[in-house]
C-alpha cells in the first residue's frame, strides 16, 4: 500500500506558541515530523527566520526530548511585493538582489541547522488590481534564482498555491513551475487556499490535477463558506474564518486523495531523489482562524484535524504512521 509521511505546522497547536506546548501537542497526537514557522522560547514569539544561534541550539535539544524532526521550514520567502509600487496593501518590498542574498540564504541556513530538505515559499505579490498573468515572466526569473540558491545547498523549494499572489491558482503555479524548469522547485497543493477564492470542489480537483507534474507535497486544510458564489479576485485573508477539517469542507479531498494514491509512487521517487524522507502531508488546519502569515487551531482543534485526515487516508487506502508503543 502506498504511504505518506504526516507532518504539521506546530505553531497552530499552542495558543502561547511556546515550544514545549507545541511539541507536547504534536507528540501526543502521534506525529514524528513538524514544520517550523513561529515559536516562543521564553523571550517572545519569533518567526523561524529570526531565530538566534542559541534558539536553534535549544530547539535541537527539544527535538530529541520530544522525538520530533523538522519536515520543512515554513518560511515567508516570496511573500513580498514583486514591484516597488503603492497598491494600498501593507505588503513590503525588498530589492530582489538583497532578498536573494539575505532572506533566501537565511531560510537555507535554517533548513541546514534543523536537518530538513524542504523550504516552503510563495510566488510574490503582484500589484493589487493587476492581472497576475502579466507578471509571470518576472516571477519565473526570480524563482529560478531562488531554486538555484536552494539547490546549491541541497534543498528543495516548495511553491504554495495561495490567494493574492502571482501563483494564486493551480494552473498559474503549474505554468510558473514548468517555465522555471528546475528540479529544486516543486509546488505545494492547498485546497482551502483555492476554495476561499471561490473555487468549487470540481474546480479545486482540476487545479490539483494541473499541479501534478510539478507537485512536491500537500498542505492539508479545508474551507466551507456557503456565502461564496464565484471567483473572488482579492481575498481579505485576515477575515477568513470558515476553515474546517479535511473531511467536511469543499476542497474535494476524498477525490484528490484517491487520485493521489495512484500518483504516490511517482511522487515518492521524485522527492526521495532530492534527499527527502518521503511524501509529506502537512497539516495546517486553521480551524480556529487564519491570516496572511499563519493560523491557529489549538491542541484540541489540531487533534480533530489530524484525526479527520487519518480517517480520509484510511478510507481511500493510503498508509501512514503514527507513534506506537515501540516508539517510546
């Protein structure tokens, strides 16, 4: 039976973002992997990009204590403006040469420090009110350079589909990946990020299929908002409040996972050839709300979302491993 590796954004599991609370929740649920994004080690909440050497050393020790490994760096790379124009948003602009030399290298440093091979990232904000298709050329150029920088460090950059970015649909993201044409760049499917733009379940399935040639891994969250009635061109991410577990939303997870099951051997070969442990399904449930740079589920909400995913995997016949007595 084909199998996947389960992971999750640990910061969603703890209200305080304290590291020990995050890790205790994930260990109790049975996860062995997690994606690192925000964490509090006693001196305030920090993004993974802002961790000090002492923070990293502390986390390395805690990973051993709680039996956890980092699956991916949940970096914000690519969540900056593509052009230095005032479009009414609060998104920041950083000159790309500076961004590549500083932010991208910092994200790579974090991956090396935590012994993981994957960096999560994005496809840049085009000016609000403009068509994303008009900016694909520049995005392809910049992401190609990011992919090369990651490849030089033995890492793989995953490009997440998300509203308001140039790669806001599966089809656009697939076109970007095709044109970048670099083995160190893959795409990350996220059904909820499509549903919240007004896509129907059938359309979400089509967007997933468009991404398959470039797919690297999946984020698992779902969305159900009965007021949605067609495509939304610009999503107010901070007002999003209709996230649900993966077995009850409009992301067509059952149909997608049935297709995914047959695709898993090909995808596993793709990812293991890059030095990755296998194919990750990364829980990012947001069941108590989400925004532009993160979300929250709580330990109970995270557990509910994890069990919903496991039920779906059992139903479609995809294997996974949670901790057992032998792991103690």
